[in-house]
C-alpha cells in the first residue's frame, strides 16, 4: 500500500524542480561566527516518506543553530542523500556555483560574500566580545534541532505495524544522530520511534522548545541530582548545597525550572546563584525570589569576579552548571568550587576544554563531566512534566520563519527574553 499524501501537501500550489519533484522552503541557521550572517533560505525537494518512518509537516521550530560539519555554507536537506552542495557537485556543479545559484540569504549579497569568507578551514569560533559570542555564552543560542509539527504521512511498513503515531497527530522530533540540519516545511524521519506524540491540549509552540534545550537541561539536572543528594546526606539537616548556574538564556532558564521540580520540598536546601553576562539577570532575580544573581562583567579583573561570585554564593560552590563554557568561564568556575566539587558542561565545549583543564581540576580535587543532550525516554518524560504543569516552561516569543535572520540578530543583542520560536505557515 502506498503512503497517502496529506490533504495539506496535495492541495498546496508548490514549485517543482526540473524533474517535476515538489519543492518546499528550508531555513538553515548555521554556526554563527558573527551576528551578521548565519541564516540562509533555499528550496529543497519535499522529502520522500521512509518505509519505517514518517514525514512531518513542520509548524514550529526553536531558533537553534547547527554545528558546521563541512566547509559548505549550505545545510543538508530534510531527506537523505547528503548536503545540497554535495548532491550538486555530483552533477558537476562546483561549490561556488552552488553558493551563487542555490543559496538565498536573508541579507544582502555583499553580506553573503562576507559570510562565505568567514566560514572556511579556519573554523567557526565566535569572535570574543561580539554579540553572538555573548548569546552563545548565555545559552540564548545553542546547537541543536527543535521541531514540532503534524504527521503528514506514514511509511508503507508502518501501515500494518501497531503504533500510537497516526497521520494528523501533533508530534515533536527527537534530535537523533544525522538528523536534518536545516528547518524545512516538511521533514522525513527515518524511524517512527523518533516521534513523540503530544497531548491534545499542549501547544506546539511550547513543545518546540523541548527536544534540545529543555532536554539538555533535564539530563544535566538528573546527572547532578545524585551529587546534590550526597551533599544533603553529608551535612546537617539544615545544611545547603551551593549551585552556580552560568547564563540566563533559554538553557539556564530551563535548568532553574527543572531544579525546582526535582528538589521540591528540599528546594530550600539548594542555594542557587546565577552568573549573568547581561542585565537580563535582573529579571531572573525578580522571577525566582530565592535565586541570587552575580554579574559577570568581562571588563572586571578576574580575581575580583571570582571574589564577587564566591561572596554572592555565600561561600565556595559545590556544583557548577555551565552549558556554553569558555576557557575564561571554566577557569573562573574552578576557582569558585570547593574541593571535591563538580562541574557539568556541554559536550560541544567539553571536547576542547576538558583536556586543557583536567590537570588543574585534578589538583583541586574537582570533577568535570560533559553532558549530552538526553535520551528519547527523557524527552517523553519531559513532555509529561510540562503538559501536567509540573515543570513550567520559560518565556518564549513566536516569530514568522521568514524573519529568522532578524530574530537571530535580536537574540544576539539580548532583545528577546527566553527562547525564540519560528512559526511556519
């Protein structure tokens, strides 16, 4: 039995390529080197439906960026077959023609040339002190893939296979390895197990935040929980565990909310301090009355920042959660930790920073642990926690997908509190 096209796709008037294949728009948010250029839009083929998977009509996506996997400035398509440039090179088109003919930037052509020049073999390290650098440090921007949509079609092999996923269901996509690198209007998922069904009363705009940012925060808190419990057991009943959360972006906001759920009645025994690079930390202090905020002004001497942080935390801290570490922030965290303390950091920065600081951490009796995004089962748990209001999502704002370039600029300039969600029509 052939998969049934959705009413949505079959009725839409869409452009076709030279072979007659239906096409749709794709937005690629790539690893930002500057606040100017990291968003691209181009046409891609509407993906086929995998035999064991499904095709999803994308409705809402989180403003996450993809990590650069090659020197190409284009994103891979929603389906299989490698990147757009790779496929065109197989048809005797060079990478330069691919860039000229296939990529349509949201900005000017001169900016596009500047963008291409900034993404070469030298890598994609954000410029220190730039707005985008602070946005990444504050976890307002982070790598990942966040999609909420409607099941458009299910593969042939799934027609006769029992599954709770049906055409028309509202779902989010677990960010599996080798997933699509760009946000297109339709995305194919190779295995239906990667789809998580949403409760009927859960807004898809909220659900779009869960697959990367919220899941990463949940996994981090679950890994930190045993250490917090151990500290509770070692100290008097009134003894507290000092936790330092670096950043006030979406990841940090999720971490604070998940922590409130996990420690529940013992929340008063967890002394949380947020290290903020921006004035946005003031809003954190207003929202969480029992959370302290310390401003990490990079123009202040390092020794003063360390002393200021220790004072704000009421002493040396036991645990540091830093999703987007830099050499300077990790060095600062190590000096703020008590002996035997623990640092949790994201895997993307850990690969570079752990070897550099492992000896120093060992000398101070500090453990450093890289935390990955989280599992499929954890994502299902997160949907349950948020839908039942046990975990309250942080603030977010919804923007049209075609405004993605301006949205990224606003994020980099701290003009959006919480998470930015892009809506496809």
